[in-house]
C-alpha cells in the first residue's frame, strides 16, 4: 500500500520552510516501485516530491502530456518505454488514536472491495463535486475508484468519465442504477441525470456521509450521526455542514444543526475566511467591534460594502457549516484571511491549537421542540474578548476545539435520552481534524457511547460514493 503518511515534524528539523508551511506535519512515503529504489540507490538518501500536476488539474500520466503541461515547473523529465495506463494519485493517511485514517484512498487501496450488508443489482455511485471518487457495486461488494479530483475542472471531468468506463471494464459490470448527490448543479449530478441513461437515485450529501461510515462497519441499525464538513446541499435548499442526524442506510432525520449563518459572497466566503469572521461578528454585535484585527489589508470600502450586503441578506446564502465556523475563528485569530486550497484555514487552526486545554467556551444548545440548534455566538464573543486581551492563539484554538467536543457530547446525550440510541457516527471532512476527533471520542466513550469512525474510506467527500451506493442498494 505504502501511502503518504503525515508525520509530525521534529522540533529541531532542518527541512526547508516551504515544505508543508504552517503545518506541524509533513508527508512521508516509502519507495513503492523499482524506479524509486534505483533513484535512492546511490546519490540520494531522501527526495522531496510533489505531484505531477498544476493546482486543481488531474495528474499527468502520459509522457507527452507531462512535457506539455509541466514544462513551466519541471526542469527535466524521466521517461520510460513502459507505459502508465491509468491515472492514479498517491493515497494519503495519518494516524489517529493508534489507527490509520485515510485522507485520500487511491493507489495501493483500489480497487479493493468493501463488503456491503446485502446483495443487490449493480449500482454506480458518482460521488461529490470535490475530492470525487466513484463506486461500483458487484454482488455484496462495493469497489471504489481511485481519487478523481474536483470536477469543476474540465480535464478532471473527462478523467471522471474515463474512470467510470475503466471501473466497469475491469469489474465486467454494467450498472442498473446510478446514485448521485442532491445538489442539482454538481457535474456528477448532471452526468447521472443527463448522460448516463440509468435510473437515478438521489442521496442527500450528509446522509451519504453517515451511510459510508455505517457501510464500512457493516452496521444496518440506526445510529446518531454527527456530520461536520464544509458544504453540502440540504433538503431545504440551504448549505448544510454542521448536522445532527439519526438514521440508517435507508433513511435519516435531521434532528439538529448549527445555527444558520450568512455566507457573505456565497462561495467566495470559502476562499476568503475573513468574510465568515465578518458574518459572525455582525450576528454577534451588529457591527465590527473595536480591537478586532481580522481584516488588516482588506480595503475599508470592500469591508463596508460586504457588511451592508450581508446585513440586508444580499448575496449571502445561509449555511449551517461547521467548516465555515472554523474559517471564521481562524480569521479572528489572524491566522489566515484567504486560502489557496480547500480547508487551509481550518488545518492551520488545528495546527496551532494547544491540545492540553480543558476549559470550554460558553455556547448555547437550544431545543425548539423540533430540532436542536447549536448557537456559537456566545463562543464568538468570548473568543473576541480573549483576542483583545492578548490571550495566546494556541490557548484560544485549544479551547475552541474543547468547546466543540463538549457540544458533541451534549447533543448525543440529548438524542440518546429521546431515542435510546448509543451508536455515534463521526463523519465529514471536519473529522480529518485529529484533535477534535480524539477529544470527542474520549468524551463520548467515557459517557458510554459506541463510536464509529472511518478507517477504510476517508471521512471527507472521498468517501461519499460508498455512502451513495449503500443507500441506493437499500
């Protein structure tokens, strides 16, 4: 398998600063081809590697393609007469609670099958828009594809269609149904509805996260689902991402969620975390309080216009996303106003956080008789005050993580009291965060819950296709 494994940098490391900047971890992999061994045989003890693609583009795997696309970043090319036939990224893993956690399931792990609870007609599941993978079922097993990537790129979308054909060819299966995300504008959804010619099955994004974890554990009975990620299209048309569910492979109920929060500029708020910081400040205070340093370098005119539009609900769709709360806190702490890749601000917040903090921030968990609502505005107020008093960012970040873990425990307590359920699924991209996951697992296990986390597929959108297939099989 030999995935890239994220290992913690030593304090006295002599790595160049531009190797995994702003990160306590860096990726390490062992040689996995004869060519690697030849490269390391004499001149080199270690090599610094990067993937053969530009940002957001698919991996180049043919010689002529590499020479054309990578000539601006590579000084030389090593070619061979033995062709590479299939585009495959490296798998990525990290260790959490002494167990491997896959962040990307690709080379070395595919197309290894995963057992399904029951046999059914063949299903093709086309995954999500980001971190796309595919899943094809045959009998009682589900076969996930290698990592495809982000489908908004035309070349990646072409690779997506090639991967479908490749998977059907090697498994010798023609699917009868196609499972897809609820989002009407995902390229994977459009393929399912407009190009596949198969009977479609629609699966809500966060139900798919829940189902993927249940499926990999072979669990068919209902469980509590704590599903935290950056974005997913909800049944009400809003952007979900901080979800408390009860469900199984067949159905789910949304029993609670994070407070709905405006996203200033829509998708632009994902790339510019300062916008979510602004949104939470406006919801907390109605204005930007004195002493907040989250907007240095942002032109005053832009800040004023975005604030006015947000207060009026103009170009500010509502989200319940936990990922966007991470973005807001990262910006408030001065860590990052803009990101160059998905999840960068949240990753940096995890990296700087003190794991030994134990005191949570105040927060509100209300029950409006229909749903549990987590309201973080008290937490935002406390964080702003700590920032203005000059408290260390590591302390604030640590307390933020502790607060979320405590809130998860409170939610599960209340749901268990109403339903009797004691199994808890932790899924979604936020649970790539080992600090939050370990804090939550420790609390939940101490309170008598049985915790299901991912190990066979990623908790992020790379595992969505398995969940879609598991739901469609039912």
